[in-house]
C-alpha cells in the first residue's frame, strides 16, 4: 500500500545503514560511497517491484480505498505519472534513509539511526492501524463503497500478493545480509 511502502523505503534505508555501520562510520563520501549502487539495485529490483505490482493490479486496494482516481491510468497522464512518481519515491526515500543514516553514523549518532529505523517502521505499520481491516476486502473503489469485493485470501489477489511479498522478503534478507557483511568487512 502506498501509505505503507513509502515509509518502509525510508526505514529500510536506515536499517541498511545500521547493518553496514562500521563501513559507513569510516567512509567520508556520503553521496558517492560504494554501497549506494547496491542499495539502489535492491530498491529498484527488490523493494519497489512489490508495491508497483500491487498498484498496477489492484490500485484502489493499494491506496486503501481513499480514492478511485488511481483506477484508470489509460489515457490519463496524471494517473500514469502517479505510478511513476510512486516508484521514484520508493527509491528516493530509501536513499534518503540510507544517506541520512550514513551522515548520522559519521557524526557518532548511532542512536539517531536506530530511532530513525524504529520510527520509520512505526510509520509503516500506522496506516494499517488507522484503517483497520480495510485491506481484507479486495476490489475497486466502488466495490469498497458497496461493501462488496472479495476476500484478501482469494485468488488471484492472494496468490499474486504471496508471490510478490515472498520475492521481496527473500530479496530483503539477501540484501540485508550483504550489507551486514560489508559492515563487518570494514573491521578487517
């Protein structure tokens, strides 16, 4: 969901900066360090595809049924642009989280990065709490207003969601372990 994916991107950038802490504490180049390339590879090929897949397939669900505006991108440049900006924001916010984490680590403010990570993930969970249960029904905006639609657990939604979330989870664990390894290599 858009409201979840964006703070998750920031929090993930912060988390990856924590995992590679020892490298970043010693690396003076904040905007050109050697981990930004792998970070951007992960953001574009690991994190962003999940949100984009769900936005394209189930747009009203992905925006928590706040509007039907996103449902019809055909021949509507602003809606198509929204999809593109969403993808760009995932990458941008992930970079902001990581770069800010790097900056704070260089200043010796480890706790700031830790709190940035925690607050980022709290902001990720908050939309689920504020709109409790809205994600259990899948359909168009009109389906939501009518109380119709189908269950979250029904195909094709659940099958697609499970595949894309599994892909994202595996990519995130692999990337996280890689960043952790890079931090540990800095000790040698």
